[in-house]
C-alpha cells in the first residue's frame, strides 16, 4: 500500500498471490493480481514502485517468477510492465465475464472508441441493461438510447428530457443567478463589466477580492478567481471577452468548490473540486512540474483534464513569488491555478456520504427552480459538512464519469428508462 506521508491518504495498492501457498504450485510462481493508483495523486512513479516492491517481496521468499495478465489495448499498463522487465508469453486463457471485460463479450459498437469518458460511461450502462445504443456523433458525444418503444437522444448527460428553456437558463450565468435567487438561494453580489471604471473600482474596494468570468462559457474557460487589483481585473475582463462579449464580476467567497449532481431532483453525488497544485522536488522547474502533472491528469481522464500554461497560471504563481522557470524546492506545495474546474487540471474528491443536508436541500431547490432533470450545481462552501454556501452556477451537462463510485450513470438510465435495470426488477418482485 502506498500512503501520502503529508495527508495520510492511501494513493495506491498492489495485490499479489503466492501460487505455492494458494495451490502448492510446483513451479513456485506468483502473480500480480491487482494494481490500483489514485489518478489524482500528485506523486510520480507510484505504480512502478508498488510493482517493484511486490516483486522484491516474492523474490525474497524464494519465488521463481511473477506473472500477470492485462488487456491487450491497455497501452499505459503494458508500457509500465515492459519497462519493469516483464515479457510477453504465448498462452491461452479463458476469462469469466465481469464488469471490466464485459464489452469484449458484446458485439462491437461502431465508433465506440471515439466517445469521450462521459458518453462512454452512460453507453456502457445502457448496454449492460440491454438498452439499444446508436452512436450518432461520437466526437460530439451524441448517442440515441432505445428501449421498450421509447427513444431518447443524448449528448453525454444532456438528454431530450432537458427543455430548451432550462438549457437557456443554465447557459447564461446571470440569468441562472436571478432564477435561483428568487427561489431563496444565497448568491454572491454581482455586476456586469462595462466602461464605468469608478463602479468597478468601488466594487473591488467593497469586496477586496473578486471573480471574473464570461456570462456564457463552460469548462472553466477564462475564469479568473481571487483578483485583488484593478490591473488584474482589467486583464481578466479582456481575456473573458474572448469567450463572451458580456463579462460578469462577482464577490469572491473564500472556501472550497462543491459540485452536487442532482438527477430526478435527488442528490446522486457530491464532490469537492480542488485547484491543481504541484509539489517541488528540488530539481524540476515549476513549468516541468506542471507539464508532468498535466500529462498524468490527461492520462487519468482520457484527455479531458489538462493544465493550461497561460497568463492566469503565471498570475497565480506570482502570488507565491514564483515564475514558470523557477526550481521549486523539495516538499513545497504550490497552487498553480485558482479555478478548480476539472478541465483545467482540478481534482475531484467524493464527499457524498458527509455532505450537509442543507447543501443538498439548496441544490435540489435550485434544480426545481430551473426545472431541469439532470444538473450539476456548484457552490462555494466552507466545507462539505458546513451548511454555509454561496451559489456559483448550474451545469446542464455534468460529467457523470467524474463521480465514481457513485451510481451516476445508473440513476441517469433509471430516469430515462425506469423499467430497465436491477432496481426495476427488484421493485417488480417486491424487494424494495
């Protein structure tokens, strides 16, 4: 087991089997049975270290070899094992069908490999239930699901069940704010960026720190957090106008970024989203550390999460008196962007089991006010167990794959096709 000495969190595990103890193997072999590494861990080489340690453990006990099996298309794992000296051998084996290899037993789905992780999670759950899947535009994440005479066209977690009006409300952050404020939610003070420098200066002076973001936009593009000077605000407004002509300025609420996924007006998942940060090793520059972390985040998310190296990154580093070319001393932890969005390198930490009931109540109230069946509600909070919050925005197409092991895809299919899946069967048998 690998543990982060600073936080105490488990960041990786490896499991091996001693064939001699298991079934008196005359060849005295062993197997690497399972290797798991936290995709959000900041340290490099965890998997390699765990495998080496397992091999050393078995070798010290007289084992003759250690074998393993891996899916033929898992290029990242194969590259690791070949680096460690494993060699391929000709062998015939029969594997039982399970949740990992299930797709290998099903007929191939055209364009499946071109789907992003958010669409693929839903498609996999649909096929598991026997729901027919037709991929209509893989690159865009579009697919049609059909079952029992009902057909629903989807783009990832956005389906035809979400109305155009609800989408329009979510699309414009100023409109979203007004709608949820009327429903009784707590919202930050906000103004629209214009030519009135005096009004801008007064707003900044009143709040001390502000957030600048385009009125329309997604995936954290051109969002700048924690701005404290007029020059920073002006530069952020200019960057945000490249995404949308209308730019919003909000009071900055100190705390953590909480995403709550609400499906069919019930909470399914809650997670704290943290901004990307790097830890120095005393040798690498900040730029190198960011690039390394960015590659690892991209590999863990199918290319969905990377850390931009841009003016916002440089601004955040300057708050710590650093530049991209500085060598970061060993053990120093530095936040490289203030926004916690996954697509700009943020990480996600599940808090569904501990989230405060008042936060859940507010998220469901927001979903009902917008009248949207599937939504990601973003709050700034002091902590997931604290009832205080400020509403930030609503996302009409939340990434369900970001919240495993919570059953986001299952609840999405339950919404679309209530008579499919195990829950419906248990209901029919009177077991729920």
